[in-house]
């Protein structure tokens, strides 16, 4: 009897495993089909077949560069991030009195305005220091680009006037140049994609900078758990103030997309309904860049059909096209 019960349990377990494997295969098939369908959307023939292959005479776009995530708004103000601007300014204010501000852990999902907000506040801090005759150095470096402690510190050194070559110096010499050039002057250092450095334990740059007097750090990253990668001694001495960025709301997303769309498209190409739909996609994905992407893609699809206005079908097809890439 017991043997029979175990046989039944074993069979049930095998069936559950088979079901899970089948569901996974179905999911993978659905993903492949979605990718293939998305690719087909971009293969529509151009209506103006006599045009040169790379000629860009758009009937719809004025400057599509405004729908690129690397293009900052003309006034650089981070729309919808007003509370974060104020909080960050308050944390950095002590650096303007010749001391050190509060080290900040700037964290949040991609597309929530972290980098734009930090760079805006740093620009305003630099402007205030210049107008009031205060000496405070400011550096912004993207560790996702520099990739290692040496090149990250090299960028920081160059921001204060150190004429260091791209290679050939020992890390120790670079540190000495940094300390000699900065002297006793206050400095704010923002390190974007800081997770690229956190696990570099052989040369713990973050720990080194934190031990320098009057240096305030802003560590920008996507995941809270990246903080765990820092040695316990660094977490203890950094005394990081967390500034957690939440995704944009639907209304905030629309406020961001509106001026960009006005610059990206020709007059009359996009209406309020289209903007609202694009903002909805961005809010749902919790990434404002999705809004840029869907508007750009919808514009390309409408343009391929020789039209000068976007409609909701364009938005829906654009969303289907980019979803597999998200």
C-alpha cells in the first residue's frame, strides 16, 4: 500500500514537471513569434521607392533626435523630479560651506530620471559656487563607460585639471596627483552606474574617495542590492543617505513627452490622444524611455506609409514592435 502511494506521488510529480516544461516551451515559442512579428513590422516597403536608400526627407519628423534618450531637454530641468532636486540640493548644501555634504545612494529603475536629476543639481551647484565666489570642484563620471577604478579616477582627476595620460601612470601616482591638485578644497563626485566599481575590491576606489577630506559622493545605480557589494567597512563609513527614484506617473510621463514630441515632429503630426497613449505605455513599463521609443517607432511606421500624422493604430503596432526588446 505504501509502495503504491509513493508510485502515485512520483507520477504526479513527473506530470507536474512535464507540465512546467511544456509551459516553458510554449512561452519560448510565443516570445519567438513576437520577435518575428516585430521584425516584420519594420519590413514594410517605403511608399516613396524612387528616393535614395539613405535620403531623409521626412514628411513627419522635424528632428527625431528629440526622441533619443541621450538628448536632454533644452532647459535641462528634470520634469516630475522636483522633490528629488530639492532633496539632493539639501544634502549637498554643506559642501558649499567648505565642508562635506552627505554621501547619497541614488537608486531606482532605468528611465526614472536619476542621471538627469543629478546632472541638473550639479550644474546648479557649480553655477551657485561661481556666482558666490565659492570654490568647490564638481565631477560627473560614468563608471559604465570607464569600467575600472583607474579610468574612473582618471576622469575625476582631469575634471580638476590634472594633465594625466590615458595610460602609463601607476594608480598610486594618479591618487597623488588627485590629492595634490585638489588640496583642501571641497569636491562633489557623482559616479553613475556605480555598480561597475562596487565589486572591484582590488582597488576600492569608492572607499578611497570616501577617506579623502571634504569629498562628497553620489553613487548612482539601478538596484538597491548593489549596495551589498560594498565592503562592510565602506558601508559603515560612507553613511549613505538613500534617495530612491520611483517611476514616472502617467501625468509626469505626458509632461515629459509633450515638449519632446513638439520638437521631434512637424506641426499637427501628434495630438493629445497620441501623447496620452504613449505616456500610458511609458508609465506601464515604468520607464520613460519606452515613451520615446514608441513615439519614434510609430512615427517611422506612419512615415513608411506616406502619412504626415500618427494615429492610434501606429502606436499599438509600435508598442507590439518594441515589446520583445524591453
